């Protein structure tokens, strides 16, 4: 089987390369997800976090994140609220420092106290 290679033709740039942005995980409001800031670690797999709506709620770190993602106080996270008990929920994602700066610059964290 032979493959043809087009050495003479320039490759087309993707839309992401032209615009200059990278893909980043953002909360999906349809699934009750929102940004939050960790205020207190409560031991094992529980954290308290201040949500976008201004309320401090308790969240659980699920098993698939417990040893892979280390969460500290003042980390920005995405949380998914439980539909049957909206005062609690699960941690879905944790942002790194450079990602938090990008979110601040682009106005995504306007409702959180910084």
C-alpha cells in the first residue's frame, strides 16, 4: 500500500491557531455546573467552596479525582450541584494557575470574589 505525500502544498491552519486561543473546560449550566473557589478542606474527600451565586456549599471529590488531582484552598474549581439537594455537589474540574489567569483576563470569573 502506497501513501501519497503532498510535500509541495502548504498545510492549512486550524481556526484555533489563527485566533490564538486554546480549548479550556468551562462549566455547563444545563448540567448545574458553575465556578467555585475552595475555602476549606474538610478531610478525606470533602471541601467547602464559595460558588458563583455567593453561597458557601459542601462538595465531594469523586473517586476518579481523589488521587490524581490534589485540591488546595483558594483553588478555582468547577462544581456540579446535585439536583435532589442543591446545597451539595461534586467537584468536576480544577484549574491550574495559568488557566485561572486566562479566565480572569477573559472575564469568566467576574462573579467570584478575588
